C-alpha cells in the first residue's frame, strides 16, 4: 500500500469503504472548484483596479500585480484540475500525463507567488526606508532609483527561479514516464507533485523527483514565510520611527499608523493560513503517520485555503485601500470645517516647536500607504 501524500491517490487513502472514499473526494472537488473561482475573481479584481488607477507600473504596485498574476494562473490550474476530476475512470497514459504536467505547472505558480509576496513586502520596506532617509537626510532620489533597480531584478529572479526549479520535474518526469506510475482517479484535485510520483515507482528517478518536489515546497515556504515576517516587522518599526521623528502627530497620522499596523499582521496571517495546512500535510506525509481523520481534516483545510490566496489577498488589499480613503476623507472634512482662528492656532503651535527638520510635521504621502 502506498504512503500518504498531499492530494494522494484514492487507492493510497485508507478509508473504510469505497463509497466513503468517493464521497470524500467529491467534497474536495467542489471545495476546490469554488475556492479556485473566488481566487480567480479576486486576483483579477486587483489587476483590473491597478490598471484602472493607472498604477500598475509604479514601483510600489508592480510586485502586487505580479503576485496577482501568479495567483490568477494558480487559480486557473486549480480550476482546471477540478474540471478534470473523474471518479469513475482512470487513464494513466492520457489523463495521468495531463495531471502530472498540471501539477508541475501549478507548483511553478505557487512557488512564484511565494517569491512575489516576499518581493512585495520588501518593496514596502524599501519605500518606507526611502521616505525616512528623505525626511532626515534628503536622500530620496538615490534611494528610490536604487530600490527600483533592485525591484526589477527581484521580479526577474522571482519569475525565473520557480521555472528553473521545476525543469527537472517536467523534463525527467516525462522522459522516464513517471505519469504512467500514477493510476488513480483523483490526481488532478490537489496541486502537489507527490500525487504523481508514487514512492512505489519502479524507476528510482520518480521517487527522487517526488522527494525533490516536496523539498522545494517545504523549503520555499519556510524561507518565504520567515522573510515576510521579518520584513513586515522591520517595516512596522521603521514606520513608528518615521512618525515619532516628526514630533507632533495628528489624528490622521495615528489613524494611518493603525491601519499599517493591522495590515502588517494581516499579510503574514493570510500567507500562513493559505499554505500552512499544505505545509503541515507535507510534514505529516514525510513522518508517515497513519491516522485517517488527520489526513481528511488536512485535505479539507488544504482545499479551502491553498486555492484561496488570490481571494484573500484581494480582501486584505481592498480593506486597506478602503481604510486609507476613509482616513483621507475624514482629514479633508476636518480641514474644510476649520475656522481661520483654528488654522492660525495650528500655525502658531507649529512655530513653537524646535527648529529641526525632523520636528516639523508633514502630511502623510499617499505613496507611503498605497503599497499595502
């Protein structure tokens, strides 16, 4: 009997009866179809919004556009896998080959989404750092040019690295006919290469590719998660330093800071919630645990979360943009309702502050908050 794996084949999943097995994978099929559709809609909404705002090519938004593109293509792979689902027939040389290449293509896109998320977070940090240096030392032009060049290079590598990592799986796997070792009906459902590469394969290359693909997923997830968490924490600390260095802080700036602090928490939470179940399922598979209930729960969580990344990113981005617009509208209303006496009092209080550049309050730049 084969070992368990994320998205494992039906004959490898030890359920008491075939009917229960078919019903379970039917549920997984519908969950995957619905969440993949939502992800496609969410990522398409982000892309359409940035194009409508004419900001898709700006250095702050460009990583988000590439992240949304990877989420879009990943959602299409998940939806295609759900459409190819068949519980009654198996075609090891036909459908098996299609599912094998679909799995490998899906892994390219979700590894790319990991790297684009890191790149997006790094762009946020560099933007805040550049504005902080401009505030203290007036070094914004050099810092901005340097950040833009590094951002373009990072996007290039984020696009090439996943392809290079999966070339052995696509090339060697098809050359040694690894798809023919897979004869189950549910291989297209969950996008993990372990589905296609059974550890019971006759050719040792297929087993090596199975372990290699699992390692790529685990390592890329851990490195990306730690990098995202580190960069977001540093960005939050830098933003606090930026606000504190300006001396007087108004209600609008504190409201902006509160939104940034909440977004700093939401982005790593979304990332981990989307891929945490798949990561845990891979660890459980490597540990060779034999508990059907654990596998069933992790399979359901994986189907609910892994294909929802585009939708959840859209929710977070839409919420942050809505909050920023609310803060700006409130600030505009406050300015319009101020009397001349109040405005003169503000100028008087501002003139009594120490005459240092960093002590003069400046309005929050829209580009500082538009990257979230």
